[in-house]
């Protein structure tokens, strides 16, 4: 199985529909096999549906699947086995209330499965972080790793991606849990993933905060931070990250756990906001 995977924070409804032609052009040009997004809204979901007519996405009434994240996949290659959303302690306030670890298990024509997941960790400006100087992304990284360990056996490929809103601690924690990021795996020093200029109009220091991680019998072949514009407008204030993966030495697997089986509870005292 070889897949081109894109993760992209699509900036809610900021500067929308001004950004719509740029997002449409990106999807027409790149056509990823798997597209995982953060800061989704119903209007942007409708545009993605129209631009990726050969793809399917998770169908679920939970608000987060339409107002924060979703995952699209090429229906000619993959079919859904199951999906879910795990609470890993991100929904700390009104801005973050729809955020979860969103995941889908997909199977190819031979029955080989892969777990694709995405999350959007807390912005560094939450009230607790500003007042108490507590970094919630450490515990969110730990909870994400624990959820993925429950979801998939060690011999099942796992991809985890998203806007993680920092680099140092999330890399440290997820690496320790056996999840490798595509940049490190390929020896790539990435350019900033946020912000896109001039679409983001305020002066600021650039960050590398968007990542793809993998675990199990899967390896990245290429990874790229995509600088894409339609005129002088980017699809988002974040650059998408595109990685090509190849699975290795796989057999058809039985799903290890269902969404109902998994209860990721934040460590007491670590994620009580």
C-alpha cells in the first residue's frame, strides 16, 4: 500500500470565502489519497467534498466531525472499517470544545488495515497556560500516544498528524512512545508551517507546528511542507504537510479496539482545566 497523505489546518472561516479558490486549486493540484484537516467548518467541508469527488469521509453526527476535523480518503483504494473520536483533554474552553483525537481505520482491497488519526492541540494562549504556566500539550501528547496504543496493535500501521501548536515537547513525548515524525525519519529540516505570508497579515515569528507521525510497518518515502498560493492568497494561514508512505510486510488484521472500548482519561491533576 502506498499513500500520499496531507494534513492541513484550514483556518476555520477566517478570510472565507476569499480563500476558497486557493483551497480548491490546492486540492485539484495535489489530489492526496488521504486528507486530514483541522479547524473544519461546514462551508469548507462542502468545498472539499466537491473538489474530491472520488473520496469519502467519515459520516458522523458528532459536532467535532463538522466543526473541527475530518478525514477524507480515496474510495478507489480504501474502505472504512470503523472510526471514532477520543477525548484526550483538548476541549478546555469554548474555542477548543470540539477538539478530540479523530481517527478512522481503513482497509485496502486485500483487507490490510491502517489507522489514520488527527488532532489539534491547544493554542499556547489558553487562560491556564497564561496564568498558571502549565503546558497542556505535554499531557495531550501522552494521552494521544496512549489512545493510539489502545487503538492499534504494534503490527498495524498508524499515522497521526495535525496542528500540534509546538514542536519541542510533542516530539519528545511522541518519540518516546514509538511514534516517529516524517521530518526526522527522512533527515529533513522543515521550513515553517505557520504562518503563510502575506495571507496572515500580522508580523510574527514563524513556527514549525504541523506534523505527521507514523508507527508500525509503514515508512515515509518523501515529506514536504507545501507553499501554495492562488495569486497572493494561500489556502490557509498554515502550510499543508504532504507525506508519501509505503506499508511493509503486512497481513490482513482484525481491528483491535472499537471507539466504545477506548476511554482515554487525562492523568489526574494534569488536564483539569
